C-alpha cells in the first residue's frame, strides 16, 4: 500500500507538468516554423507586383502628372491666341508704321527706305489738307456723338421700364449695329439724293427747296453724322440699359417717397449713377469718330478718298488712305497714323483724369 501510494504521486506530478507545458514557450521546432513563415512573408512582400498592377500604377502616375501640367499651363494656352494675333496684327504693324514714319518710302517699293527723321511729321503741320481733315473729323465727331448719346440715354430710359415686348425692342435697337457699313451707307446715299432722295421729298412737302447734301460743307457732314448716329445709337442704348438695371431700386423708392417725379428721378438718380458709363461711351464714341472711315468713303463714291469735291467731309482716316493707297506715300501715311494714335492717347489721358476726379468727388 505504501509502495503503491508512492508510485501514484509521481504520476499526478507528471500530469501536472504536462498541463503546465501547454502555456510554456515553444520548442526549437516551433521556433523554426515561425521563422520560416516570417521569411516567406518577407519574400512575398519583396516579390514584384503583377504586371497589370504595375501598368495601372504607371497610368495613374501619368494622369496625375498631366493633370498638374493641365492646371498650370491651360490658362496660358487659352489666352495665347489673343496675344499671338495681337502681336501679329496689332503690335507689329504699330511698330513698323512708327519706323516707316521716320523714312521716305513709297508703297511701290516698301523696302527702299530713306531716313528723314521727323520730316513727315513737320510737313503735316504746314499741310492745309491735314488741318482740314482734322477739323472735319472734330466737326463730324461732335455732330454724331452728342445727339447719339442723348438719344441712346432716352431710349435706354424708356426700355428700363416694364414694356410689352421689351425683348423685341431691345433686339430692334441693336439691328442697325449689326447692319453692314456699306449697306447702311448706300441706303442713306439714296435717302439724301439731291433729285430723288426721300429727305428732299419730305422737305419739299414743307416748302423747302431741295438740298445738295453731298456737295455742301455742313450738309455733307450732317448727312455723314446721321449715318453714324443711326448705326451706333442702339448699341450705346443697350450699354446704358445694362447700367440702369444695376441701379438699386431703393434709390427710386426713396425719391418717389420724397415726391420726385419720373423726370426728377431721371435727373437726380439715374444720370448721377450713370456718370462712369456716360464717360466710357463718350470716350469710345470719340475714338470711333477719330477713326471714321467707311461712312465718308462710301457717301460719295465718285469722289473716292478725297471726301467730296472740296474735301468738305474728308476725315483723318480718309486722308491717311489717300496718302498711302492713292498717292502711294507710305511714309506720310504712317506719320498720319501715328498722329491719330497720339490723339487717341490724349483722349485716353483726359478720360483717366476725369474718371479720377469723379471717383474723388464720389
């Protein structure tokens, strides 16, 4: 019995040792298996990805690179055509014209230039035809710009109110601007005809003798100004209309509560609010009058670039055309072009000064 008990106790101890061994550290064999699995995992990580996945990664990288380039360079590509055309048809002709104005050069041999300095400009100061063209340009400009802008302001004021078919009237006032200069001028030539013109027919109904519109000084300039007024009034009216619609309604409501009539609202609310726009249209119309060419050229087709038998409506544009393409004096024509450019710079400077004063007064 004692011997059996002594034998039983060690068996219990062996069993306990085995139970404890389940949570004990792994043996050498298990460690080797773990290390083999780790090495296999490292080899799988180091193994190159399939070819399809590599191709997709490269494609995504290229797309991101092109996207960055597109974001950076696309704005320059969009504005590049303007600068290319400006350099080709704006800046280069301007610089070449300035260089040609300092030379004696004929249109028949534009590469044969003889340096004369400022002689072409000094000759303009003693040229009666140049001063006549400048005076005609100023006269036609005043006769066309002042009534044109006043009528445009009135038309815009009427269109600013709610009217039936307002969209039709807005398109209608813009129709003359979309009409060809040649077509419009030829129609007005028929209207201002001396013998069979409709204008003289209406004047005859009022007991007024027929007027020779093309051969008179003031009458021809008035007729040319009428063409300009007809073509550009609707265009300026839409500019004024857009500016009027930006005026806050609170200003009109306050003026109405104070008892102001529509006329007083127009004078004390609309016109002061439109001062920058009115200044802009004045400058643009003045520039257009300085460059006036098509209307006086076609008004008397038989006279050509002379602007009438006595140069009575020859503008600076016509005088430039006469010197360069009729008399073939390219150097003199270039000097006239640069003189017109300097006049436009003066107009721009005056515009800047007036606009600056208006901002300070506001």
